[in-house]
C-alpha cells in the first residue's frame, strides 16, 4: 500500500516538474512588441495579446492600485500554466473521453456563439417573417367563441326555423343580423373566448338539456 502511494506521489511530482520546466521554457518565449498579436507561445499554441490584456483589465478592476511588473508577470504565468494543462489534457485524450469536459466545452462554445450573435441587428421585416413562419409558437391554446340561436316550439316548428337559419348562414348572412329571430333560452352561452375543454362542457350541457325534449333532440353542426 505504501509502495502504491509512493508511486502516485512520484507521478504527481513528475507532472508538476514537467509543467514547471515547460513553463520556464515557455516564459522565455514571450512577446510584448506591438507589431505582433500574441503575448506568449506555449508549444505550438499562442496566447493572444488581446486575451492577455483582458485578463490584466480584470485584475486591475479588482485592485485599488495600478498593476506592477510582478502582477503582469503573474497573470501571464497563470495563462501559460492553463495552456499547458489544456495541451496535456489533449495529449491524454480527455477532451474526447471525458463527458464532463466535453459538456463544459460545448456549453462554452454555445455561450460564445450566442454572445457573438447578440450584436446582430434584425430588421422589422425579418421579425414579421419569423413571426408568420412560427406563429403557432407565439399563440396560446386554441380558443373559440360560440354563438347560440335558440328556437322553441312556441312560435312554430323549431326544426323548420333552424333549417332556414342555417341556409341563411350558408348564403352569407351574419348571425348578428338574424339574432332577433331566435327565442330566449334558460341556458345562455357566455359571449367570450373559451377553451376547447369549456366548449365541450357546454356542448354536453346543451345536449343533455335538449335530450329531455323530443322536439329539440336534433343537433346541427357546421
């Protein structure tokens, strides 16, 4: 057991020593010349000067005093260490085998794409076109407004009056224009938009009520 711990300790020390040696060699390959866009080279990768300056700005905002040379060197060292760890992870195949690392990378890429596209300007015509193509996504569940015209047997044959009313509707006459032809009913349908569930409930109520009267059992649907 002690032997296994010793081996693990030596492996860890070896990794840190390797990173330290690579770090020292990489720090020598730094550049602060304005003519180039990288601040340091780590192996075959470059740490961009833009990214380095962003890190400096972040550290500067957290400190109350201006950054000195030690602070700037510290930031660059941390960035080089990070790049070395990433390269080592690539060598070990962690990006392709570790699902957690892959998920983190994918999420970061998504965030980057979203942030880049957030500055795009969309015209009103494009918005209208997108709305028309995806109108179902922006609308609520289907709602219906019912109109009830009731015909009783007191003024004649209810079936005949209902059929005449139906023919007038087919010919294009609006229901509001012939609303006065109907009779008063004890069951009034609310004049408002209703969900399909509410419509089915009212339909069952009217059906049960009409079933009690043989002369009004016939139901018409358009």
